[in-house]
C-alpha cells in the first residue's frame, strides 16, 4: 500500500484497533502518497513509524506532517502527550546506490565514496534540531508533545572497504534511535567508539558533501526514488514470504 494513501489509512486503523496497545507503532512508508496517510493517522492519535526515508526532502515532509497532526489534535482539544512517531532514515543503502553512480562518473567525485549516506543523515539531524528550536514546536512541547525522533535504519556496513561500524559510530546524538543488526552490534561492542558525532560542525561539512555531489551531476532525488522503489519491492517480498510461511504452517497444523 506504499502508493495507496486511503488504503494505508484504512489498514493502519484496522491494525491499531486489533493490536490495542498504547506503545504500538504502525509502519507507513515515507513516499509522497504516504505523507497524507501519515498526517491523517497521527491526527487520529495513531502512532506511526515512518519507514523508507532516504532523503532530507522526504524527512522534512514527514516532520512537518507530524507537527500539523499534533496541531490538529490541539485544536480539537485532544491530548497529544501519548502520540509518538519516528522517522526511519536509511543510510547504508544510500552509499551502495550513490557509490555505483560515483564510480561510473569518476573524477573528483571519487573523493565522495562512502561519505554521502552519513552526510545526508547529518543534514537531516541538523534539520531536526532546527525544528525543535522553533516557537511552533515549543508550543506543542509545552503541552507534552514528544519529538519525532530520527531512527537510523540500514546500519550494517555493506562495503568491506569501509569501517564495519561506520553507520553506528557516525550517527550518535540526542533524540535518535539506532537499529542495529546483531552482527554489527557485536562488532560495535568490540571496537565501536562512543562519542557525540552528530554535531553542528559535522553537519556543515556534510552539506559540502551533498553540494559537491550535485555539482558532479548526481541527482539525490533520483537516488531516493530508485531506493524507494527497491525498498518497497523488498518489503513486499518479505511480507509475502511471511504470509506464505504462516499459511503453510496453518495447513500442516490442520492436517
């Protein structure tokens, strides 16, 4: 339902009612079609995990959707202190796609190998911090609103030339969540470095990386679209495989 706004809303409502737990988060992809569904569901008090975010542009759109939904709840006189959302920003997949394009173009762009995903995440985090400093957000926070935390996804290193904890080491800061594959967690426990790497200075350097990529002729919007389509397909295949497995087990139990 990644391209179906109304279907996403209907399914989110169904799952929210069926699960009936205050700490549940319903996952909706951060596609353009998902933005309206995300705002609608949050505006009904349904907690949403916004998944498959690859670009700062899409992150900003869902961050704004969260704020608008909370403001709508306030206007209705409803509480907002139990509404929660995370924006799941995928990182290593970005480098996998961008590095292929850098390799094809060559030249000065080669210096950006393995830097674009972290740079995008740092720029997104800077935007998050800017949002939390606005009067608009402070008004909501005074009523108990929780920040929509950035969640780093796809944090396992896929390129063996890079640090095996690159996407964990480089994305540490307040109000963030890191989802870590078991192998990467073991590696980080062994030799990871714990320091606040999501700092303003790093964000400024990150913007230079993004600017250089654009000047070199690589369109991050196209990268986002490519990764979004591939991500949707991967989710569909995993879901279909899960449902098929459950169906086979049910048939076996009935027999």
